[in-house]
C-alpha cells in the first residue's frame, strides 16, 4: 500500500515522464534481474541506458522495491521484468505501473508447452527458464521485439545483435551437451540449495534435487534434510552445490549428515542461480554465468570440461 501511495505522488508531481523516445534517441530502461538487464544492454547497444535493480547475490523471490527503485521505475521509458512469479513482491506495483508506461514481462515469452510446473504451486510455472539456453532464446527475441517497438529506428541494429547473440546461445548449448554429456551415468544427480535447475536438468538429462522448493520462501524441514542425506549416501553422490544468492546452511547440513553416516560429500562449488556474478566480470554476464555453472557441475561430478570454461574466460580455474 505504501508503494502504491508513493507511485500516486510521483504521478501527481510529474515524475512519471511520458515516453521520451521521440525527443531522445537513447532509451532509459530499467530491468529487474541481472540476466534480463545484460541481454537488454547487449541487444540495445548504444541506443539504450539500462539500470538493473537486483545485483549479485540478490534473491528475486524475496526482493522488495525500495523508494529509490520506485523513482527509477517510474522515470524509465520502459521496464523489463521476468514474470512467471519470480519477482513476486514487485508484481502489484508493476501491474499498476503498466497502466502508465511500457512494462514487459519477457520471461513469459517462453511458450506454455516449454514451461515446467512449479512443483506444489498449482497452476504456476517454474520461473528459472534462463537455466536452459534453448528456452532463453524466446526471452532474447521478446527483448528484441520490445526494443523495436520502443525505438523503431533501431530495429535493424537490434535484429543484427539478436542474431549474433542467438549464435552465442547455440554455442553455449553445444558446450553444455558436451560437458554434461561426459558425466558418468551414476553421477548425473545435481543437488543444490533450492530448486532452480529444473530446466537445466530437463535440457541435459540430469536428475535435479533442490533442498528448498522453487521459491526460496519455502523452508526445508528436518524430514527433508534427512531424506536427502539418505539419498546422498545411497547414490554415493560425490559433490553438492551452494548458490550465490541462497544461504549455505542447508547444504552444510547435508554434508555434515552424510559425514555422520560415513560418507564424504564435498561442496563442489558455488553456482549462480537467481543472480549473476560481479558487474564487469565474465561471470557477471548471462553467457559467463551459465559457462561457470556448466563447468563447475561437470568437473565436480566427474565429467570433462576445460578448467576455465568454454572460452577460457572464467576468473578461476576449476580443480
């Protein structure tokens, strides 16, 4: 309610500017997540300025807008957000904002038949579509179309950059097939802090188990921890993974539980799930984020992958 009242005040004092694309050839855009902001900046090129609300380590499932965010969102020429209930705390505000400015839920460009169900959330879908480059291409194309709608003069440039980016996605997909395909059959089990890797598992034939559910709002109870410890011991899983935007405590509990049963399980690395790496780094891009994840998973579970990833650009060599 406070956010709604603040939006009304901004409208009254004129801070919600009308679309300025006619007077200014550069679009001023806001993206909610780093993954979306990265693609908008690449496809938009020198015709856009992009501000991203959620940086490294930020959990979009729990994120609430600040007063500064409200100002940025209402002043933007357009807002790009994911949708599919990822930014659940922002939905009401963005719905109201959509009556006054262009607001694009680009994650919802993924076709219905390509979406996975959101576990216990009836009628909802798993929002983590960026984990599969094949599905992410729909988001990239939706961003291209939105930018072309906002700035028709840039249409050809947006299309050319999109084609180049889709070629990179295809190369990343081929790399994923190669390195994850090298995993021994008995090692094709990915255990992570929360259930964010379902699309990756479905695309590359991995069994995926999250300690928490689709949303980090769901807590893992003692029975869940105990059942996963049994799974680790029975399947002789060598490594499990923490996530950059989720607390480690549940993963540590699994490691300790397995050790108490005489089975050594190591933490195979930190995966980027709901947020990317540091701004300005390779891991701070969508392509780098996925390269890091694929390389980390493959090497920790006994597959073959280059220590510094697909392009040799990862910041640290993986053991």
